[in-house]
C-alpha cells in the first residue's frame, strides 16, 4: 500500500525538460570558464566548478526521476521529510560525481591541462 504524501510528483517530461535546461546552462558556464582560461590570465572558478557539477544534475534528471519522485514511487511518505533527508542514495552519488567533476575540471583548467 502506498503512503499518502499530500504532494503531487512532477511529471517525467517536466523533469527531463528541466534537466535539458540545467545541462545547457552548465555547458555554457563550463565553456565560458574554458574560454577565459585560454584567453586571459584568470578564469571564473565558479563557472569552472559549477558547470560540471550542474551538468551531472542535468544528466541525472534526464536519466532518472528526481529524488522526491523516486521516494514517492517507492511508496514512501515524504510529508515529514525536507532538505537533505529527502535525497536518495542515487542522488547523493550524482551530487558527489558532480562535485568531483567540477573539482577535476577546475584543476585541469588551472594547470593548463585542458
């Protein structure tokens, strides 16, 4: 039996559209940082780090349901959960991969490897 959540999940199509938008913005941020790193002595650390991190989230939304929808689909009651307590292990892994990608991209730009 599914628990009542009192909240309507976001449709997959809407999540995927959001994923495309996030991915597009993220690629733009990473491209700007890359261009700056090759044209100027300084580049946007924020763009270099957050571009790949957001790209991971965008790709995650394209491939899998969001963490709230994932919990609702499993029949969990999310009405008492908020913030980090809502995040599923899959989404923790996506966030971790994004942070690692952002750190690696920033390091690569800073050291001239890209």
